[in-house]
């Protein structure tokens, strides 16, 4: 399975800040956020903004061009 720009996902290494963020998170949160962290790590261009929406949607993540690579910012929607 390949990630963004054709990089094999197994070869993409998450920066320490992303790995630290995932520590202690539930499996559901990790499965939701990790693909965006992997995309950020593959591109090495932008950070990640994570939003928490109370209710059924829960956590959402997206690349944020205003954040430097390796940065995670949490918001509440």
C-alpha cells in the first residue's frame, strides 16, 4: 500500500512530535488521525490541525499550510 506521492507507507517515519501525540490515545483516535500524520510526514510541507467535534463525528484531522511540518494544533469545533 502506498501513501501520498507513491511512498510505501512502511517507509514513512513519523516525527517524534507526531509519535508523542499518538501515545496514550484510543485506537479509534489513532486510526482517525494517523493517515493525516502519515501524509504530512510523506510531504514534509505542513503541520496538522486536529479538531474535536462533540458528538458522533469525534476527532478530525487535516493538513494545515499555516503550520510548519511536525507541528500539531488541537481545536474544538
